[in-house]
C-alpha cells in the first residue's frame, strides 16, 4: 500500500528583507533590497503509512510547523516534493482540505461569537457532510468528549479545555483520512490532557485515521505514538520507533539501591568491585544509583550480587525517559543513525 | 453552485455574530453618513460662489459624486474585509482558510459582516436618487442598463485594485497604510472630473489606478460629456467591461501572491 | 496605535498638594522626548499620512485653479493668494493634529493605567499637554522633510506684509492652544465611551471642514457660515492663515485675535469642567 503522506527532499527557504539600521533606515531598506535567507526546512524526507500515529517533535524554531504547513498546503515548498493522499497539497488546496483535519492548539477554528453547535453545523455544511453521517458523528463525539452541557454556549465563553474538545470534534466531523494535531494539549490540565489522548487514540484505532502529532509534551508522545520523527534546524535527526530510540540512545537504566538504616549509620557503602559491568553514578546517605546497560548486564544478576553482600532495604529501577533522551539529542544535535 | 450557497451561509453566520454589537452599528452609521456627506459639503459650498468646476455645474458634480459613492458602497459591501488581510494573517486566521475546502478569498470576505456597509449603500442610494432627480440625464432604458452595469463595473474596478494592493500583505507584514492610502486616493480623486487634474494625472488615474472608471467615465457618458474625455468614446461605453477586467487582473495577482504566503508564528 | 512609554521621572517633591508646574519640567522634557522617539519609530505610518496630505493639497490646488477659470479675484483673494492659503492651511491643520494622542489616552483609560497616571506626582493634564507638544515637534520635523513635496504639490508664498507675519505668529500660537485644548477634550471622551476611533475620525472630518482647510470660511454661504462662526475650529486654522495671506488685516485681524483669546478662555473652562466630571466618574467607577 502506498504511503498516505510522502515527503521527499523538502526544502523551505524564507527570504526576509534585511532591515537597514541607522539614518534613513526605512528608505535604505526600500532601496537596497538586501535579503536574509533562512532555511527553515532543509532536505527533509519521510513517508507515513495509512493508519500510523506519528509524533513529530523538535525544539522551537526547528522547522516542525513549517513542515506541517507545507503538508497541509499552507506554504509552498522552495523545492522537493510533498504528496498527501495522492495530491500535491498547495496545488489542490480545496481537494486536499476535504481529506485532512487540522487542529491548531493555539488558534481555534470555531466561530467565536456563535454557539458551539452552530460551528459544528457550519462545518458540516462547509465539508458537505451528508446529514445522516453528520448526526451520527455528532452524537458519537458529544458522548466521547462530554460536550452536552456547553453545546449551546458561544465559543468565546468556553474554557480552554472545552474549546479544545470542540476543535477536536470539529476536525473529525467529516471523517478525514488524515489528522494533523499541532500542540493539542497545550495549556490543559492533567485530566483534560488524558481525555484528549483517549480521544486521539480512539480515532486512530477505531477509524484508522492517520495522525501526525506535533507537541512539546513528550508524555503525549510516549502515550500515543509508536513512531517518532525528530527534527532540529530543519534536519531530521531521528525517524523510527519510540522504544528503539530509547534503547539506542539511552541504553542505560538505573538501579536505585537503598541500604538498611543500621548499615547506613555504620558507614557502609557499596563497593564498585561488587557490581561488575555497572557503574555507581552517585552514592550518598545510603542510597546508591547504579547505572547499567540492560543488554550487557542482566538486572537480576546485579540484584542477586548486591543482595548477597549488602543489607538492602529497598530497590527500584529507573527507566530512561523520553524527555531526557530527546534533550540529549537536541544538545548534541547529531543525527542518530 | 454550492460554493456560493456555503459562502452565503457563512455570511449569515457572520451577520448573526455582529448583531451583538449594536452600539457599534449606530456609531458607524453616523460615521458613514458624515464621511460621505463631507465631500458633498465641499462641492456645495464652493459652487455657491463659483458655478462650475471644469465646466461641470452643481447637478453634474452631484451626479458624479453620488455615482462614485454608490459604486464605492457596492464595492464595500462584499469586499470590506480585504483591507483587513494583514490583520487576519497576523492573527493566524488565514492559515485556517487555506486548510478549508473553500476559496480563501471568499472565506476572508464572509469572515465578518460590516453592518455599516448596509448603511453606506442606503445613504449612497438616497443621495443618488436626489442627484439623479436634478441631473441633466436622459434615463432611457438603454441608459439605465448602462448605469446599472457601470455601477457594478465601477465597484469591480475599485475592488480589483484593492485586491492587488492588499495582497502585498502576503509578502510584507504591515500593509494597512498602503491600503489606507489607496482608499483615500479613490475617495479624493474620484469625486471630481479627472480632467481637472491635468493630462498626466488623468492618465494615471485611468490606466494605473482605475479611479476614473469608477464614476467619472460612466458619468461623462450619461451626462453626454464624452467630448471632454481623455479616452476614446468606445472605451467609455465599455467602462463596465474594463472594470470587470480590472477585477480579474487583481484577482490573479492575489492568487499569485498567495504562493508567497509565509504565515506567521512558530 | 498604542504605545507604552517609559515612566515619568521619579517623584520630585514630597508635598504633592502645592506644587509649581515648573518643578516638573524635567518630567515634561522626558515625555516630549519619548513621544519624539515613538513617532520616529512609527515613521512608516507618518509617511503615509504625509502622502495623503500632499495628495490632498495637490487635488485642492487643481480644483481651485479650475474654479477660478474666468475670475481673477474672488472675495478679495487672487488665485495665487488663495492657493497659498490652501497650502498653508492644510499644512498647519496637519501639524496641529495628532489622532494618536486620543488613542493613547483611550488606551490608558481602558487598560486601567490611568489610575497610575492620576496618582503620579506630575498631573495628568500637564502630562497630556507634554505628549501633545512632543507629538507636535515630531510632526514638524516630518513636515520639514515633506516641504519640498509640498512645494511641488501646492503653492508656498510669502506673507502679505511684515505686520501680517507678526500677527500670523501670534494667531498661530493662539490657534495651537485652542487645538490642544480641543484634542484634550476629545481624549477625555475616553472616560465615557469605547467608540473613540469613530469619534476621532468624526472630529477630524468636522474639524477639517470648519477650520477652513478645504474652503476659506469667508466663502461659506449663509447658514453654514453661521455654524462655522459658532464653532471653535475656525479659530485654529482659518484665522491665522487668513491673516497671513492678507485676507484679514488691520483692525479686523486684531479683532480676530481677540476672538481667539475668548475661545482659549472658554475652552479652558470647558475642559476643566469636563476634567472634573471625568475624575468624578473615575472615582465613582473605581477606575
């Protein structure tokens, strides 16, 4: 099956007139026409299969939004190809629009002064959704997102969480093949975030909607995505599974060992020689953090060795978190093989 | 076609949204009346002492002025949001237009309903009825048809140019001043017999910025003053068509510029 | 357009009750400076407004020339004198105006910062005055830059006589004071309504017409002339410029100056009364 989204050697360059400083700056700017050229997206390539839920992440200014905007047809690429559902988005905007849903976390698509339900009606009309289908989807989403109580309220009176739910529902009313979510959980409280994630998951699982998720909240990614594309300075740094990323880039886990209080008071410390194949990263007040590589050193051997020699009060294993991994990658800015 | 039906639905929605702001409507209406009346006051006052401007007497000028107002109001009613393109872009709303299955220009136009635009049309119509009653115009069926077409054509001539100018917003950020300037040019130059400004200016106001096609040329035709015109008679009769061409050209420029859209924000 | 200016100078006196306005001169200087800088920063806007001014002068010149076809003198003015009048009147009218002040006041009120302004040691009204002066300085600078274009678009000419020039200068100062008071009062409307931009536009239109920038007031027919005589706008532009071109001279000129002085006094009272009502409203509303 051909990929539903195909991006090849995509480049976007922005040319901004360089503002002249000093006297008569304005006039000089108009006359001399010097430009600063910025490559927001530099040779980005990837393909997304139908039904995937992909996380697309990167620091601010990395080129995420620019890529998404080219995929949705908002921006015209400087060079390279982008094909979505067999169409070139910027060339056939209106046709492309029918097959995609877009949620911008910070800007609502709903009509500000009208009741929420009217926004839904307008969207149904705009996307020419047959009445039966519209009613069915509407009922489903009202139930799923618990919107009954504020359906009649003007959008400007809704809380952020309510408005986001409305935006999400609006984007799916016409059952698009592909859904782009740009920071959908931003500013939401913990409960709202979870509900949003459940909805997204359900859309992907039950309706088979291909979803591209852009977010700064890596908990979203860990929860929802199996695949992750990491971009920085316009380049793709990583494109692959979330788990693989963690294993490959942060193959270490940490074993936290807490010694019995008696041993602590008598000044007992864990000796590095007793934990071959592992490294004691930190040890203080009877708590030791021991770093090891799961692949090379099976954790049960380590625990057994420690248990034999030391009075252990408590043990826990700390998994590498995605955020730490990603932060490391940003810091080093080296493409991960 | 269904696009227009959807556009109409959006427009009605925008109207519903605006009815909240009633006080704004009242003030805007008075503003509109004052604005439209002020140019008229000038003509009235000067012609009290002098009797003609470039050979045009009070009834001629009143006819010209009210025809311009009418054409402008007919342009303003559908196209008043065009001037706000730069604001729409800055607020990030335009991105949304590009992602919906409908012409972004239509979406921009139906984004907000400007209630005072209706007031402007009513005021302009009233003024025109008065001016027509005192004008030396023969309202034969042929002339009436020409008049209607000329108003539409004039509105399109203005709209087309404004479309082209405001599409600069796709490339540059602050364009309200340019749009404001163009609005003022149409307002100031369009109210007088363009001939008065000299050959060069008259040419510019005809072929570079189509101010003359909004009212002066059609008025000249209807007042049977085509001998004083700086263009061929045949072109004058075809003014509505030229207006349509201007609109078409302006729209093409707009469409081309959308490609250079840079969007805003992260 | 909203601008956020730096704070005024640190409190000078410890007794805010009886203060001489002269103490606050450093504060005023700072306000004027920041106004200048702000206007320079927004110079793009100023250039466009200038362009409109220049076009208007051009149009008026052409229209008036066409009007004068077949006449040499109308109402005691030759075409040349009238064109000088029109050019100078428009230039002066433009220099005296600054719509941004009203917006500034409006925004301060709306955002509630006016509460700070009222509490600051430098009085609110003198502050606004300083803003207007600073704005005028900036406008004059831009006006000087535009002078060559105005020379091309309109007609500049010498005053009718040395006396005329002197009387003009005196009249100009009075006209400036009147305009400032009117602008202040316009800005005070911000305490009562949100529709400040509509009001400002309306004010500009009415002002422009009745100040005689389009047609000398002496040419106003019947009822319109009466209305114009009752309004203060005539005293801001028509009076000084008419003196300059010699349309009004000698005893008439002194009389006109007298009328201006009367307006100044009237407007001081009116704006003081309005200010009291505005304060009252702020206190009652809680700011």
